[in-house]
C-alpha cells in the first residue's frame, strides 16, 4: 500500500501543489502588471504551498535513501555505524520538530490569529486548521 502511495499518489499530489503555487504567482504578477491589482495573499499561499510540497517530498526521499549526504565524517565508517548515526540524527531532528510544534501549539492556543484574507466575513474559511494534508500524515 505504501509503495502504491509513493509511486502514484505522492508524486501527483506534489506536482499539483507546485503547479498551484506557480499558477497563483503567475496570476498575481499578471494581474498586478495588467490591472494594478495583484492577488491578495500570494506570499502566504506560496509559503504554505511550498512547505506542503517540500514535506510531501521528504518521506519519499527518506524511504528511497535519496537525501543529500556528506561523507566527510563517515568515509571510513562501516554500514551499521552509518545507520546508527543516521538513526540518532533522525531521532534528534524529530525531537526538535516535536518541541517546536508544541511551542507553536501553545502560542496558537493562547492567541488564535489568522490573516484576514484567509477568513470569510462569516469566519468560515481558515487554512490554519488544515496545514498538513492526510496523505502526508499517513506516510510520516
């Protein structure tokens, strides 16, 4: 099931998100140039779209072993030593992410804010509650 996800769904999803980011930026540039009315919130949507696409690519790279590595320190290490170092670095990075996400959650709970353009007048549309699509949660 995971292999099917990685081969078909993830690649298509990442491509669609990146195409959407490019379309929003092109629309904003053209609307700003032609009508002097750029797309409101293009910076925030670009930021969110690129973050989603990058974090959608990361599990594929990790599973395939295609991440960039520098072997200055591990050039003479045995494969099991490299795997141990990689596991320790992965655990440390996961702990760092959990710690920072926890602090972000605490800040969000204390002061729930959102950009005005992401809310409708009735307060219905809000992207902050859906920052990670479900397929990303399945892989990670």
